[in-house]
C-alpha cells in the first residue's frame, strides 16, 4: 500500500499511462488513512490549543484535500484508461449522484489494456 500511495504523489502530473485496479484502490486506502490521521491529530491539536469549535481538524483536511486535487484527477484518468474508458468520462462526475456511481462502477472494471511483457 505504501508503494501505491507513494506512486499516487510521484505521478501527480502524469495523466498518460495506466493505473492498475489494485494500485488505484490501495492509493485511495492510503488517502483514507491519512485523512483519519489528520482528523485525530487535528482534534488533539485543537484541544491543546483550546479550539472549541473544532476548526483545526477541518482546516488540516481541507489543506490536504486541496493539495491532492491534481493527483486525484491524474490517478482517476489513468484508471479509466486502464479499464478501457476515455479519461474525459471524468466529467460525468459533474452529474449529481449518477455520475459518482457511474465512475465507481468504471473504476471497478478489470484492466482492458494488455500489460507489457
């Protein structure tokens, strides 16, 4: 999982190529772990600083999310290409509810691109 998460950040601006299904989901699992860590760390830091409004954990997660926008788009485009779809189908996410479900189903599809030998 660590290698997939590292690759998520290293290939931030690599919109070409492919991302295997396992690497895609492991990178997203790594993202989820980081967000949970930031949430816990933010609550602890906020309680030490006397932040009663719980602004600290939200601020940390917002900063991380903004930093991860381009890598997220990049890995999603590579995963769609690997599953045999056009990366421009990412725009379907702009359709509320239906777009997210459609992309989720596309991300679950097995690789259609033959792997190099």
